[in-house]
């Protein structure tokens, strides 16, 4: 990871300062009621959008440090159009997504309908450059890709 | 109290050994922490196992064992993706994760990866969890 990316990451992931976004509006999709934890419903949710995250709290005010980390990473890459589902609003969703993903904790990240992992894995992908590449495959151009290219061409 | 790195370098001469560092602040190791340690040792035969009870930093009662961070260093992770490694850890701790443990931050490294950066990361601060009063919409 180049120095500037590391510094940017350090600045925005500075735990004491980050407190959700608010400067942008991701496409927050509300989970519908009734059967919101069913595998059919979740199947639909994770396939509907290229980037889907399940968080504790809304993205503008996450109520969990790990969920906030996911939000901040997506913000660093200037990913604005993604689906966010707040499990704290819906216990059925919270239990359902854990069973659906076979993953015991929140946050959870899906890229291109495929489960990627939680906060630790997304952070690792962000730090080692994999996230930029995965987003590129989805046709999503991370602003960090442009930074990286500037660095490489110098 | 010896730092984790100093302990690690002393023990590396003695061959493979499980270096377990318990919770720094709470003192006594609770039953959940003990179970996590035992199960990960059995399942993954780790060279290094660093486990920290982070419940004290969250909106839970004192003495809770709900939030943990673990660094597991094992050759069994060779060739496995991060997702596969985390699933191995989850499988070993399925009872705890279905029960008292709400959060588990995992660093799953091969021995070579650990030598490059032998330290337990820090977790982000708690933002209140479900108990936090909601702000303005």
C-alpha cells in the first residue's frame, strides 16, 4: 500500500474522529417488514445491488465501531451508491442475515452478491489493495485507484 | 510484565509454544475466555494465540465476556483465504458465538505473516451499540 493511501486511511480511520458520514447520501434501502429474515428475502437483497452492507445503526450514525469502520472504508473509496441495511431496526433481519451468511457477527459485506466478510476482512482488503481491484471488476471506480495510478506514474 | 514481543522472542528459541496473553485489565480469566483459548488451541494448534477480552470498552456490565479480539497464528491457515480462515475460527467457537460472544475481531495469520507484523491490532471505540439513544434522523 502506498504511503499516501496509508496516510489517508490513517486520517479517516482515526478512531476518535470518525463518526459516520453525513456528507453523502448512500442509497439506503429499508428492509421490508414481514419475512425480512427469510433466505428468499435476503437472497433478493444481496442480489439487488452490487455493494450491500449490513450494519448496526444507520450509515450516518453507526452504533458500532466495527460497522463504522466499514462505512468509513467505503467512504474512502468514494463508494456512494450502495445498499445499507440497519439490523438494529429489525431483529428478524439481524438473525436472518447471520444464518443466511453463516456468519455470526455484524457488520457483513456483500460484493456482487457474494459474501466477502466482516470488518476485519474488508479492512485487510482495503489495506492490501484487493478492494480497489474487486470494485474495479464490478465496474466501480474507486477514487483510491486514481490516487494509486498517480503514485505509480511518478 | 513482559511485553508480548519479548515473550515471543524468548519462547521462539524453545520451539513451538502457545503464547497466550489474557486480558490485561480484568486480571482473572473468565470461563468464556478460557473456553475460547482451549478450543482454538485444539482446533488450530497455533504457534501464537493472543486473546483479549475487550468487553470493558463496550456498553455491557463489568465482568462481561461479550467482545473479544484474537490473533491466531497457525500453519493451518496456509493457502486459505481470509474468509476461509475466519470460518475456521468461527467453527471452533460456534458455541460461544451462538451464546455470550457478540463480537469477535480476528487476525488469522500464517507464521510468516505474523513475523512481518507480530502484534494484536486495536479495535475501534464502541459507538454505543443498540443501547445508544438514537440521535436526530
